[in-house]
């Protein structure tokens, strides 16, 4: 039920306060419903069908890849997904901001660099003839990769301690600041941040999303009353990924989603090492001694009792 709490706490305020003609709101609502449905199906199989494995991994991946394909193509072709150039004109010591007409672009932001814009169409220029098809393939590929990676990363991070939800609140607040600044012509110019028309409406969705996460954390404190399951974790990761792509800050995800990245890498290393040792020696061994923390905890509890 925790995942449904997050989803409905996000969707209801968005339905009440947002602009439905905004393409970014449409994409985010679609992402929430799509991944929420996949996660719910997984939890339904686990709970009601008594199958601990839940939905097969390949079907989850197919759902995530399909979502990435839809989101990528929509962002690439939709006429409302645009950028605007800004120019400073200093006349009589008065600074004026002029805004050029909107234009389609696959530019994104590269963190920590002064001239920090990178265009996915760069890859098409590497070929003999610049082709729009190459740009589409590259852009959609990266969108699929980002959505699938972050969604699964949040799923692996999810636990009863609220680590996924707590981290996601901080991540989403960060992206919310970028969304607000990127959608404001004055502040984006002042801070030298890419100006994205109509992206300010995403702040409404982000605020609702943060409220849903905080509400979940409140009921997840000891003693925990709700668990988000895949319904919540897959949705959280997917929504974060799509917001980052919308505000053109997806290259910041390895930094702001560092916990998701570390959790994913640790699982990959653990599983790979276990399978390798099992194939070589017949007995699978753990690379990380997970039970070490349990032993330390038990000894600390024993010491407390003795004291």
C-alpha cells in the first residue's frame, strides 16, 4: 500500500493544480501510471499468487524499455519540447534580456564545466553524412538507459528503513530547484542555466511527489506500517529519471543518485562473484560479508544486556 500512497498523493494534487496541456506534466503522469502498473503487477503476484519471485525480470525490463522509447520519442518530436536562447544587451548601463524564438534541440547540461552544453546530435556528425535518424537513435537509447538504470537502482535501494524514499526526497528537491530556475527567464539568465520554456509547471508535480514521499516516510518510521514494494520503488526511480531528462540535467544523476548507483554496483559485484565462485568451486561465496554487521549488532546487544 505504501507505493499506492505515494502514487495517489502525487497524482491527486497534480490533477487539481497543474496545467494538463503541458507536455511535461502529461509525460510525468504517464510515467507514474506506467511504472506503477508494472510494480503493482509484481507485488500482486508476490502477495496474492504467493510467488516470491513476482513478475519475471525480463517483463520488467520490457516495460521500462517501452516507457523509455515512448518518452524519448515524445521529447524528440513534440513541438512544445524546446529551448530558447537569451542575449544580454547593455544599453545606457541598463541590462536587457532578449529571448529568441523557440527551437528544437537535444542539448543537455554537462556538470562542472563552464561551456557546459552537450548535444546528442554530436554523434550523428561523426558519421559520413549528418543524419537525423542517428540523432533519434542515440537520444532515445540514452533515455531508455537512464530510465531503466535509475528505476532499477531505486528498486534495489528500497528497504524497510526508508532509504529509497529518504534519498529520493533529497534528489527530487534538487531537481525541483533546477526545474524552477530553468523555467524562469530571469533566474536562468542570471545563473547561466539553460532556459526551458514551460518546464516550470514540473514544479507542481515535483512538490506533490515530495509530499507523497514524506507522507510515506512518516508511516514507515518505527514501527513501520506500510511498505512501498515495487509499486513505489519502480515509480520513484522512473519519475526521478524522467524529471532529470526533462530539465536537461540527466548527467548529474550519478552524483545526486549516488546511493542508487552504489547499491546497484554492490548488487552486481555480489551476484557476479557468488556465481563465479559457485561455478569454480561448487560453493558460492560472498564478496561483501553481509552477515558481519549482524554479528556486530548481536554482540552490541549482548554487551548492553550485560551492562
